[in-house]
């Protein structure tokens, strides 16, 4: 559903509105790319998977799990299926206290008051007992701190930018993304490859070199490592495919002169994706200049990466077959990819 940012302590509270066993409550702050309605669907799916059966009733009752969306940024939503902020926040000490634990200054958009103020003002005087046991963020089981610099590589449409972005957010890493959108030769290359291949590759070479030189030599003091969605050798792999032999010979000399100044990744990850899925991903992301990419071109790129990897003789490289995975929408797949990266 998203990346866990913070987890409050767990509080034991009595059942409210009916006679039943005590409840265990906590609040989790999540960073998500889903909309409020999509998030609600995810929540209901999780509840169902854990044995919750929602029934129409006039009162409260015991249930194995109860997940409420309290806030969604500072949005105010009043629809048939969803009320945000949750209408009972200000009346529930067992909600306000863990909210304060996460952020005292969090503002309730309907009242323009912080959760700390609402906690002091609430009329709910029910007892809540802080528990010694805590929920642990499962992402902490995937320690990437031993890698100062991780490069995520893959074919066009493999999902390298999506993975790098998710990992950087989860692990508070510095994110380096290729600036392909700023390259004026890229759309022209896909229309007239013979004419624009050399200026395209030269412009990418210069821009990638400058970006990596800047970002890898100026580490953010508050970021433990760097995660990028490309490695500098990408330039050589693509140029070998697109350039004529004489052009590539000159290009290779320039590349090696520049590359000696750049750091090599501590972990090089290649995301292997089958060609059919690559073409589907390219189509779905809707970049006009990519829609004429052919399967043969993608196959040549994959062969180029495989040749490069075979010649490295390095234990820093991980090839991960993601052909049957969806690490963007499936958390289990994402965690499996992380497991393979650190193993």
C-alpha cells in the first residue's frame, strides 16, 4: 500500500459502545502513490485477508482487525464510501494519543488545530495503557546500509526508475535519476536513428558524466547512501548498438577518458524483463517518442547488458528476473526484490 514512515506505540484500550475484549491500537504514517479511493480498496482487501467480515449493523462489535484512514495529507473528503478526516478523531483518546506520538504538530484540517491541542480538549476520559511491545517496520529487515552506492539497471520499460524511487524513499537514500526528458535528441533519434544516433549518445555521455560526478562526490550528510536508476556504463552499452563502427571507436575512447573519474557501484542490479512485458510497459506509460520501439531493438539492448555483465567478473552484480513480478503494486514482490539485492 505504501512505504511506512512512522509507527506509534501500541495502546491497550477498553471496548467502546459494547461489551467485549480490550483493543490494541496504534497509528501508522504511510507514504503512498495511491489515491484515497484506491487506498480504501487496499485497506478493505487487507482486512478481508486477515479475516474481517464487514456487515451492516447498528452498533459496534468485536473484530479481528479494524483499519481506519484518519488523514490523507490535508484533504477533506465526504463521499458515500469515505470520510476524511475520520469524523471521530477528536472524540477518541486512543486515536489522538498515538497521532501525537507520531506528530504533535499535525493539523486537523476541519478544526485548524493540532492533534496535541485536540488531545488536551477531548472529552474522552477512557483509560489507555501504553504497551511495552512495539510494532517493527518490516523494511528494517532489508539492510542496504552496507552499500554506499546502488545502481539499478535494466532495459527500456523494466521499471528501474520505479524501483530506485521506492528504495530511496524507504531507506532515506539520495536518489539519482537519469535526466532523459531533458535530452532534445531523444525524440528525434526514434524518428531518424541514423541521423541522430551520434549527437544523442554524445549528449547522454556528457550529461550522465556530469550528473554522476556531481551526485556521487557530494554525498548528503543526512543520507547514508545513493541509489541511481542507471550506471555510467549504460552509455557504452547503448552506443555500441546505435553507432556506426567508426563512431563507436571514437565514442569509446572518450567514454574511458571520462569514466575513470566516476565511482563504481557497490551493488549493480540488472532487472531482467521479457520483451513482451517490456513492450507492454512502454505502451502503458505513454511516452509518444517510445511507441515505435521494436522488439528487436529491446533484444539488442538486453544482449548488450548481458555481454557487459559477463565481462565484469564481479560479485557486486545481481541479475533479478522480474518477468513474473509487479514490485510497484505488489508489496511481496517488492520485498522479494530487496531480499535478492542484499543477499
